[in-house]
C-alpha cells in the first residue's frame, strides 16, 4: 500500500535540521516539499530586493538538501495549496509557524479550508524559542519592556527544547505537478546583475554555511563579543542574522550552542549574545500582541509629531552622501553588502529621525528593501526604539552625535575607509570630519569637498536643538 501524501510547506525554515514540520511530515507519509513565494497576501510586506537575492540562493541550497525534490510556486498560497490538495489527493499539510500579521491571517484561512476538505493540518514552532503567548506578566498581559521580559519572562519560562535531528528517512511523492515553477522563473534576482552578484559575494548562503558560520563565531569571536561588537571595523559580530531570518539555522541551535559556552567559563560574550537572541524574541512578542507595530506608532503620542516630508534629504541619506563619514559608510555598506553593523544602524537611524526629522517608517522601508536580514518584527521594533515611539524606547533626548560615535568606535577610521575610500589621504583625525581639513590638507589628499566628497548636509548642533524642542513638546 502506498504511503499517504503529506505536504511539507517550507517558509522561513529553509533547513532540514531542527525542522519539526519536516520531521512530522516524514513520519506521516510520502513527502511533497513545497515553497510558495506569496507576493499576493504579503502586499506591502513583500520581500525587498536584497532579501529576494538571498532567497534565490537559499532555495537552491535547500533543494539540494532535499535531493532535488523541492517544488516552487508563486502566487496566492491559499489557492496553490487548495489546488495541490485537490489534484494530488493530499492527506495532510505540515508547516512551521510565522508571526507576521498577514501570515497569521492567511494561515488561519488555509487551516479552515483544509479542515473543510477533511485534510489534516499541523503547524509547529521552529522560529522562536518561546511562543509569544507563552511569555506573559503575572496578570497575563504582554511585556512592554525588554529587561523584565528577558529576566522574569524568558528565564522563568520553559527551557527551550533541544534541536531535532533531520528525519532518518525521507520518502518522496513521485508525481508531476504541472504548475510548479523553476527557480529562475520566480525572478528573485533583480535585473541589476552586478549589484546582486557583488552583494551575494559577501556571503555564503544556505544551511551548511550557516552552521559553519556559527562554529567559526564560537571558535574565534564569542569570548570578546560584548566589547568588540561595538567596533564596526572589527570582525566581531556573528553575521548570523540573515541565516536566522531565513531559517537556515534555528534559534534553538543557536541558544543551546551558545549557552553551552556560557556555562564553560567566565567570559561575558556568550551571555551577552543570548540577550541578543532574546531581543529578537521580544520583537516578535511585541508584533504578535501589537500587530500594528510595523505601521503605527506604538506610543500614540507620536501620532501628532511634526515630521518633515523631505524626499530630497531622504535620498541623500539613502545614497550615503550626507557628508558625515560614519553615516555615509553605513549606508554604503548597506547597499554594497545587504548588511549594516548594528552600532552603525543606530547611528544612521538617529541621524535620519532626530537630525533630519524624517519619519521612522521611511528608514524602516529602506532597510526593508536593502537588508538581507530584513525581518519585519526586528526592523519595526528597532526603528521605533530609535525614534522613541516604541516599547522600551530610547528616551527622546538620546540623539547620537555621529562625529563622537565615529571617533569612539572607529578611532583609526578603518571602517570609514572601507566604504569611503576617497578620504584615505586625510590624517586619521580628519577622516571623521573632513570639512575641518585645511585647503592644503584637502589638496594633498586629492579631495575637493562638494565634488569628491560632499559637504555636511546639516549643522549637527542646530538640528539637534530643533529635535529636542519638538520632542520636549511631545513629552509634556
């Protein structure tokens, strides 16, 4: 007798290790592995260009791990799954949960459809250590501040489960599915071939490479992580965020690998990294309980804030032509690599929101399009934190001074020169503030301000005071 057919629907879990849905489907019957690029239901939250380029290579790697059996589709996931169920006599559909509001609504409808057709459907947690509804205050309400969320909520919740081994055996369903698509036909790679090839050259994509990246991080960088992570010129961060976002590695794999190191010695690095994983959990906690987070101010006081609708200044910021080297280096790193160092993310966000008075949603949208680790929960929570409108937000008077930040965290200017090489002829102290160089120094460096490198687009002191005045009025 042939085995019943089970769809395993891959989403943000592009791996075969620690994949509960895959394991359950393999135990249930013959596998029909699928991935659906659902741009219909995603609407404004369809993936940006950098994420699509990553996804192309990640799907290729997953297909290899699945012995070339991964079927690809594009369109309305609800309609596609319904058609597969009808045409292929599917007995069950398995998937791992996602938590974006649009996905929750869509998945609920799909479950109702499947139930109506007497098809079993089961979903699992593979993307978070704790379900958003599992961590709550004593009165049952959701947390709004990170520290008690982590110390009182997460640390007192159940211990994260151990990672699962991949299924010992996988039996595939051999059948032609006429409306499946090729990877190339999904058109995930943008027309700007040079751009996406250069971007992807900075990464090794796929599950195997995610595991290798974790081991390299543990072997070389984790002991000094807490201190060194703030210095963008140092290769001190894990660079695991895109692998985690696309599910090439699971938070359970990260947690237990790092926690093991935390129990082996007194170094603060592992413990601090665990807090970073918990911040991601907090972001999902917020988005689940407050689904308006990606679009609306968490703190409604900010609804009346007078933002400047300045598309020209936004464009200058996006292109990394502000005249402030640490800002420009960060935005150029983003464009060239699909990534930005976390310390620099805070600096460029503060500059856009506080100095330019441009709405945080504009910055979040640019990051959404350009980041390979563009994650709706983390991106929304972090931009609102910087703006002061979010949960556990930075106080309104915290305005990063890009010059002081640059001198403190990139004292030699090495990070600046990586993305602003035109400043290389200047003395180190002037790389942070080229506008203070004398005409002779600029000539010797081969720099003409306004031609080879821009003049500062704003006065930091004036714009800081302007921001403080507006934010003070809001705080009253």
